C-alpha cells in the first residue's frame, strides 16, 4: 500500500513506540493535512499534544468499536492481529497494516535482501550489509535490527542496496523482495501468533506469499527442505554441498575451498553458518561473493 492511498481515508495509528513515531512522521511528511488519530498511552499523549497539530487526535483507551471507526489502522509490530481488540475491528471491516507494508509500497523494485529466522537474523543481516559495503555498495541496514524502515523513507542519496531484518511480526508485509533469506525455525512468540503452526506460517510468508525473486534457504532445516515455493521464485541453498557450506572450520563454495574461518571474528559455528547465508544472499544479488569472503 502506498502512503498516497491513505489520503482522504479514516486513518489511525495504534502504538506510539519507535515504529508508531516513524509512521506518524512519514504520514505527516507525505500527507500534512490528513486527519489522524493516535492510540497511545497517557505518557505518550503529552508529546503528541506538544506538536500542536490540529489534524491529530489522541485516544488513550482502545477497544474494538473505536478501532472499527477507521478504514486503516497502522499498528505497531508488537500488537497481535490475532487477538482482541484487533480481531473485533477486523470483523467490522477495518484493515490493519504496519509501517513495513507502507515502506514496501513506496519502494517496489528496490534492490533488497530480507532476512528472517528464529535465531541469527540480526547477525546475518549485519553481515550482508558489511559484505555489500566492503564491495563498495552504498547499503542501508534497517528493519527489526534497530531502525524502522519508515525512518528511511526518503533517504538522499538513496541506497544502492537494502539489508532488512524482519521479525515474524513483519514478514507478511514484505512483498516482492529481490532476495528473501530464511535461516531456521524454533517455536517462539506464541503469545502473539497464537499457535506454533501459525508462527511457522507467518515466518514462511516471506517466501510463500511475498513472492521474492530468489529465496535463500537453509538446507539443514527440514521445514525449509519440504517448503512449497512459488513457481516464480528461484531457490538457492546454503549449508548444502553444492552451495556455501562449512566442513569443520573450512568455508566452501561448492567444491571450492574459500578460507579457514578460524581467523574470522565470528565466535561459534552458528555464526559461521550465518556467514554462509550472508554470502549466498550476496551471490543471489548477482555479485561475486568469493572475493568478499
């Protein structure tokens, strides 16, 4: 969804942490006179009132009927869409989106790598950004790793590449990334997702529904080996003998020995496996990853 599509609609922001503040700033930048209601805490309300914006309304108590008064609610990632009051409002026609969806709507076609997984996604995303920068590519590091995407809405000069970490709260909102990396799965955040099955579905939506051009997947994870991938998505495997993998401490690209990883500042085998994922992702972008290693 593009931000321009919100113009003239009944719009609310639910949650005023860093993601909520980024959403409000982005909407005010693009739609300066759009009426917006912000659902937030009493403490957060004071900072919003200080803006003295006549087109901003504040509500410190939220329920399904209040949310149902809006066509679009931009919610913070930590708010589950599977529980009340979100479910109550959704049944009455309210559409819930996040800042991630708005950013992707504004950046269709950007050269990006999106990374998710239960463990190692921050390390892998940071490694991808490091490798791209080492190759002389202007690269933005953003998403769940620390800086909300909407804080980087109109960066000048624009990055050549984006390395984006996505939590399970955000993966359904990432559409058509150039490369999607999925590392591994362990049950997590079940209070948000409701069930283990839904957690895995939400995580895998980055590939199954996001329609990436290339999916970089972990051949050592049985859930990924059995994954049904869209016909339009090409799969590259890491931790596979034909791709980037480890043999003891030695890093290989297929049969080619690239280096002994003991000299790298990456503690633990799990981080060296993350390096395999990062190198596979850089390669999926069409770049030569062997010299970067």
